[in-house]
C-alpha cells in the first residue's frame, strides 16, 4: 500500500490552536503562485521516482473545501497524468462545516472523491467560538446532509478533547451527536498548545482554562464507552470506525508503509528515507520557482530504526504487534515490554502485545519509555 497526501495551505481564518502550515486570507496571486509551484513539484517528483502507483489520495490542509472546483479539477488532472491510482482508490477530501455549496460537492463526487473528513471539533457553539472556528453546530448537520445528497456517504468526523472550558458533559454530547449523525468514523484530537499560536499567548498570560487531567481522561473513556456501545470499532488509539470503514490512508501511516507528501510542510516516506521538502509556504514557493529540490529535512532510516518505527506505529492499532517478529530490536526491548505489561500499560493477546485503555491514554509516555536510549 502507498498513499499520496497533498497539502492545501489556505484557510479563510486561522483557528486559535492551529500550528499547521497555513495562511489565512491569501490573495488570488498567492493562490496562483502556489498551484504553479505545486505543478512544478509534481513534475519533478514524476521525473525522480517515475510513475508511482497509489492506493489512497488525501487532500488536507489548511482548508481544501475553500478551493474553487476549477482549481481542484486542474490539480487532479495533473496528478493523474503523473501517477497511477488503483481502481478502488480511497479519495479523502478535508471539509469545513459551512463550506457546503451543493454544486461543489456534486463536482467533488464527479471527480471520484469518496470520503469526506469533516472538521467538526465540537458540538457547542460557545466552544467553537472560543477556539476560533467559523462554523456553528447547525452548519455541521446541514453540511452532512448536503454531502450525502451529493452522493458521498463515507464521512469522518473530527472531535477535539481538552478544549478551554470544555466539560465531560460537553464532550459526551459531541460524541452522541456524531453517533446520531451516523459518522462513518470519529477521530479524536487532543488539544496541543503551541507557543506561536493565540492559545500559546493566552497560556503565557495565564488566561487559558484547560480541563484537568482527570477530566481529560474521563472524556477519553467516555468516547471509548459510547462509540463501542454504538457499534464502532476502536481500531487505533484515537480513531473509531464503522466496520470496514477505517481510514485506509491513515492505516498506511500506522503500518509504516510508503507515502508521498506534496505541498508546503508535507512529509514523505519513500525508499527508507523520510523527508520534508519545504517547511513553510514562503520557502515552498521560492524553492519550487528556483528549482531547488534539496529537502529541508531528510532522515535515512537504518534497519533498526525502521523496525522501531513500525513497532511503535503498530502498537497504536487495536491488535497491537507480535514483538518477536522484530528480530533486530526485540532483544533490547523485551524487558521494557514485560515491565509495561506488569504495570498495566500493555497486555498480551495471543502472540501479540497491545495497549490497555490506560496505556492508550498515556501512549506517548509509554512509547518514550519503550524506545529510550
């Protein structure tokens, strides 16, 4: 399996927590320059790697739903000329509630978009305003109806935990509404506060009221309980899906398989090399225009590093991993795995080891302990 990710860096407004490579309110000239640069990157990638074949295509951002359909069609035309796609390709398009022009949605269906990732984040208008979102709860339901009328039935919902002022009851209500709207998948995201964002400034000034860890844990436990009871499969630490509708694109990442990322800030993993071509939009435009194809970030992974990454990403999944299969690193990790099992962070399931609920909530700490030097 191999996936293609294309980063669209434009938004109408920037959310208070956003640390992605995005820009709000860009001029038509900047947009034109971006697509010209992206066209050059596509051509250079084709020349370097040949006609790569992909099983999934994902347009993320940023806000791809703010694009004009002509921009999408032109981009896809270039992409299909450069690369091959499997007949059953999963094509995901990130969408903001409220960007619900039915003509655009029908056009997306016509170009074979078959999965929408909807940035709901919360189902309380006061929380949406607090985090800088420009949509309302009403927009979510209306957008879902329009997406389905356009013919796209696989809709994944994003929800955020640990928002300023968010209560367990707020979060449970958001999960309940995802279930009632028959989301194909629910993806959870912990709020991360980055220094250079508005929330980072609020935190520095002591004005960011975040839920305590106990409340945070109850939110996560509520999601597990409610979604599993509703028939969703908890297939990854923060992801729940209806049977057969797990994100194939994200599974590529979690199985540590190959992917190509195009656009500013996007990462790629091809031929054992993980790289980021350009770290921000301005640098991306400059490098593509000058034909400077040297990567800003590049890591050549050793066989041990590949095994370590595959083990850690595999532990994110429901079934976990068979540790003895990782022949290059198992000897050095065996005692740590036993320690994590004895302390209740992991458990054995046949030949596999997997995270417990407690281990999932503290996964980053578990992984840091497991792979420490």
